[in-house]
C-alpha cells in the first residue's frame, strides 16, 4: 500500500486523532579485517493511531497496512483513550494546533544499487585501507543505511508525507603499542541515500589519510594531566555537549520531570557569547543532517532558540507541554518506528558560531588541550555530564603538541558554558548522531569550536 493513500481516507475521528503509516528500510553491513560479519536488509512497516480524550492518550498499532487494519487501529486507540480518561477522571483540554501540508521525498533519483554492490564497495574500500596504511593491526568497516518514510493524517487538518534517507559508513582503524590496542573511529556520509554519498572508494582516501595520521600521532600519545584545564572543544564535542547536557534538560517533558532548566528560564546560564538553537530543517539555507518539516503530531516544525546570548529562552515542546507552559508549538514530537508513540526529541541542535578563528584560539592557550572527538557521552537532568575523549592534542605555549590517549571530560554544563571566552566562526555538523531517549532516533548535532574550562581526566 502506498503510504500516501491514507490521505484519501475518511477515518471516523471523534476526538483529536492522529493516523500514521510508516516504513523504515534498513541496510547493515559489517566487515572486520576483510571478513563479512553482518549482512542485513529489512523493512519494518505498519500503521498506528493516537487519540486524545479528556487529558489521556490512547494508542494502538498494527504491522499490516491496509484499510481493514487502519479502521481497527483507529477504533482501538479511541477505546484506549476513553478507558484511560475514565480511570484518570480527566478534563476536556483543547490541544494547541498548527496543522501543516508537507510532501518531501529526498530519496535519490539515481538507480538503486543491489545489496551485492554495497558489499563489493566495502570489500574494495577495505582492500584500499589494507594496502595503503602500514602498521594497522585491525580494520573494521560498518555501513548503516536508513530510509524513514512516513505519512501522517490528523483530525485537525495535517497531511504530512516525508521520506528522509541517511547512509553512514563507520571506519575503525586499530594499531597497538607495547601490546596495548590503540584505535580511532570516524564516520563518513550522512543525509542522503548510499548512491548520493558514496561512489568510488578512492574518493574517501584524503579523509582516511587524516584519520590514519591522527591514529599514528595517538599511538605515540600521552595521558593528559588531570584537573580543571583550559581547553578547546572542537565541533564534534560542542555538538554532543549541546545535545546531551543542554538539549535534554530543555525538552519540556524532562523539565516537567524535574530538570534543572525549570528554574533557569530567562536567566543567564552561559557566557553572553553562547547561543544555542534546535534547528528544524535548515541552517543558513542548507538542509540540516536530520530535516524535520512536520513532527509526528502533525505540527509544522520551527527552530527553537534554547539559549540567546547566554540567557535560557525556551524549551522544546509537543502539543501537550505547549499547553501546559502556555508556549508556542515547536514541532519536536518524533517517533522512530510505527509502533512508537511520539516523544519530545531534538532534531539538529547546535551552538551558533562566534567571531574567532581556531588558530587564534589555540594561540591564546599557554597550557591546555585541544579536544577533537568523543567516543561516547552521558548527562543527567542537572546538566552534569561525562564524555569520553578519543582524539585530542596538548597545547603548549599556543602551539599543538603531542596527541593524548583516551580520557574523559566532566562537569556541569550550565557552569562550564559560563567559562566560555572564545567561539570559532565556523559551523560543522555531525551527521551520524543517534539519540537513545526510550527510542533510538537519528539526530543532528553541530557547532563551532569552543574555548572553555573543563575537568579532564588523567591516566
């Protein structure tokens, strides 16, 4: 069934209702040292409905997409909403509404390649790496492709169809020193189908050269001195900081659950140089890594200014929290699969560029570190965070020194952001982000380089 056919239906909606048909097509290939370790291609598709009645949501879903199951799913969601409303003794609440008509298909117009061609691409790339870079002890390549196709119909007039593709290639290069493994991870690709992002394996040679050079520097690296240090967080780290430590604390459902951000609205939470935005679909007229034009409640998606010149200005909302806070709709309700209910999720969250350049920022530090890549990270509702650092260099008297071995940084983000003194004038996006808030879902993270003070671990 063509997902757009739901727009020609006339479901028997009584209360506020949402009907969503969705297909997630995935390809996952893995190779370690030339041997295929995974080869998966699947489609997860189905239909779901949500109904809102007297303050309660009813939800139902089915893996079959046809007229019979659509009617059944809508009826089941309606019954569930009425049952829960009766138990909860809810009151009539009129949800905020900003209906939208959207039709966005970003799938490639090129001929789609069969799985065997993708496998051959991985084989050729692995051979290139093996033959070009001496001293490697292991090579790991992983290709992940995801096409998310959705059609959403709501009782308040939204009709939204989107097909958002993403194709990512992950390369892990490993060596060793004194019997201990040293590795470095890098992702390639991003928004778009495989056919748009990858063609000839040799096209990646220049980028892999840089990854290999960093690995060789890391092989001879040192452990950093622990303590509160003056550091430059490159764009990758600025992005994960924006997402994990600030973004989650300003999702309205997390705010209602006790996030520290509840007490900080319209207060200074960062240096006046810091501004942060959750972008819906475009930044400076270019598509963001995960463009969202309409969320999964049928709301037209708009940018959310989270921090403006150091002042916390707003939260990200769904229809229910927008009512609660008497705030405008933002379009942040997102679901990963057809059987998931929409949750308040970030889209493309970034610190905005400043007026400095990276060379000047490095030159301004007498004794500190330039931190480039993060391997993982976590934060809680207080904005306290801890991130792993997989690539970085010491800064000695304004110049880059030796690479550092794996370490961590930690702190309270709202305190750390107050120490920001310089922000670079460029923007770089991480196109491989996945957020794990109850459901894994693609997100974009980005930013400039940021000079600040942060606690760094040692050996």
